[in-house]
C-alpha cells in the first residue's frame, strides 16, 4: 500500500506528464544489485553431483531444454539442497586463464535482458516474499514509464565482477558491452534522448565502470543522469564477515557455513571488500585473539581464514580496480539510507572463524557503512566538472530503499525533476 505522500507525488507527476506528454520522458535503465535478478542454470554431462540430492533430477521443474531457475529457488532453504545450490553457484578462478569460470558441467544464463521482468521478483511464484524492484517499477509506471519502450532492465550474472586493466573478465566485460548496446538502443528508439541510469547496490559499481570505460563524447551523447541507490563505493565490513564465516543474508533456515565456500568464490564479493584508501590502515575491522586486520590487511585476512587462493586475484585483479572511482562528468545523484545499525568491527574468539562474530556496529544502511556510501562526496570534492547530489533517508535499509514510501518518493521526485523542462540541481541535503 503506497503512503499518502508517495501517492500525492505520483498524482502530481502524472498531471505534469499529461501536460508534457509521455514522449518527453528520458528512457530509464534499471541495473540491479548483487542477487537482484533471476539466474538460470543447465547441467551438462560434465556435471558431477556431490550427492544423490544434487543429481540432475533436482530440481524437478525445468524447461524442455533443461534450464531451471538457480536464483532464487526455495529449495535453497532445505539443508540437503542448500549444498546443491552452493556447488552450482560456485565460481573457480583459473590461473592459466586469469579469469573466473562456472563449476564444471554448470551452464548459466541471465533471462530477459532488456526487460524489467527478472528484476521484479526473484521467484515469480513467491511474489510476496521475493519482491525486489516490483514496487519501484510500479511507481515508475504510474508516472508514465512503459516496459520495453521507455523503461528497461539490465540484469546480469552478479557472481562475476570486473578486473583491472590488463586482466580479462569475460563475463563482466560482456555485460558492460550489452549494457552499452542497450543504452544506445534505448536512446535511439526514444528520439535520441539521453538515458537515465538507475542502479541499486553493486549495480552502481558496474555503471560507474561503464561510464569511465567510454569516452566523454559518448557519455555526453547517451547519458542524461546517473542515480545510484545504496551504492557500496568503498566496499563493506560485512563482506569480511561473509568471507570469514559465511552469511545467510537473512534467508531463513540457511546455515552460513553451508554457503561460505560458494560466497568466497564470488568475484563480485571480492570486489566489495573494504577499500583501503577509504577505510585506512588505522581502523580495525576484524579483531581476533592473534591478529587485527584493517582494510590494508585484506590479503593476509584471506589467507588466515583459510582462503589463500583468493589472495592473488584480489591483489592483481580487484585491488587496482577499487582505486579507480573516477568522476564520469555526467550528473550523479546518490540516494542512501542512514541511521541503521551496520557492522563496523568484527570480534572473533578462540573458536575461530567457524562461528559468527560479536559485532560492533556504526552508521550505515544495515549493509554498507556510511563511509562507503558517502565516498564520492570526499573523492570528488575538488572535481569542478562533476555535479554530485546526495540524498540521505534516515532509517531506510539497504534493500528497503526499493520499497519504502519515503525512499520511493525521493526516487520518483528525482526522476521527475530530471525529466522536467526546468533543470534543477541542489547540493547535499538530509532527509
């Protein structure tokens, strides 16, 4: 149920567009966060299940070619099948290729690229509990956006990330090319109007990389505005918990240790480790009886938790990538939650990393630390050709920003302003 203020905002926006005609809308592309779209898989003869539970008959529901929904499927909630899910989601870094690949015998694909369909619900049969961008899309449709005409989705295989220059990143690079093509197509089909990019979480890192990997002439022609929701510009402390002890991500019945190895294998999770330049060398992020780790100690941390195979790809591929949060020269708006208890320091006892830590929390959105959410403000403070606006919404969490009435009001208001004839821009403000 939409709140009164949001309903009024949408009503006013609809009146505005009645006068302006919906053709004045700038095309808008939604880029989801980590785990924010459906992912499908198919098992080949090379697949070797670890148990009978993981044999090819599971899951039962497949299409005629053998494809099934890998994420999200409710079978992950049941202990025997959680293991099946984890081994099928696991990536492997191949030193000879200097790149990540799926597990042997597991093919994956991202359905409905270009559409919002796979962003609405992670499981279309469980809409009530797996809604992701559905409330946001509904609000956008209320002000005149139409899926496939002025509104588009850019789902991707969120397990993969990108790599620093000189290192291949086949899956991530292909997504950037597909996204670039979608931007150009959306603009061309809408009379050459430049595009609004609207990302959530990890999607913001991909969007910024896309902008910085293309010339300024391309950006000026095709990008009207970039709106980033809950973007973890400098990574998160919670990611260190994920690597050390596993993270159920609040999915009920899932034991964190059962998904820890799969989560460690994710290239994008490595990308979300705390940025040394932002978090510094003095702030203790993880404390154990034998060692203390800052953001500058992530490589040692990976080795000490029993994941030494992550050290080389982190140091060679990921760490140089995190240093490049370059201002793209197009207008950027960051909309973030604040005032939500967020992991800031993790304390592990004598039993080591197989147990969940004691957590000291600080400000953030419950997932991303405030330091990371506000990173662009400090990094771009002296950029004369970069317009940056930051909107804080107190009490709104990392994912609730896609559903909360106050947050949707801000998002719709920002998009309405961008689409209006009179351009406006105000600086930093707190809600």
